[in-house]
C-alpha cells in the first residue's frame, strides 16, 4: 500500500495507523510545495481487508493533503 499527497510549507506532522496498531508520526513540512509525494508505504500487509487511519496534527494554518492511494493485491510466484 502506498499513500501519496502534498508536502510543503503549509504541511505539518501527521500520523498513520494501520489495522489499529501503533501510530507512526511523519513530518510533511518542506520549503516548497511538492504534490504527489509518497507519504506512507507498507509492504508487509497480508491479504484481506485493512483499515488505515491518517490524521494531521495541525498548528494554525497547517494542512494535510492526500492525492491518492495504491493498494496492491497478493503477488504470485512462478
């Protein structure tokens, strides 16, 4: 699974939690606006349904922008 969004001077800290597990905090603050940046990636999800919670920890004027997410199905080997 991959989640993409914008980072930049108006972005701040955000947390990601998968399937009710531990929350991980990231910082999206950058000097320039960069859309479609990889915000989070998890390559260890098993098959089945999963829940992802993304929350921003805003100060005044800070935002969290999500552009899109990609969910990969099970891979096969030959």
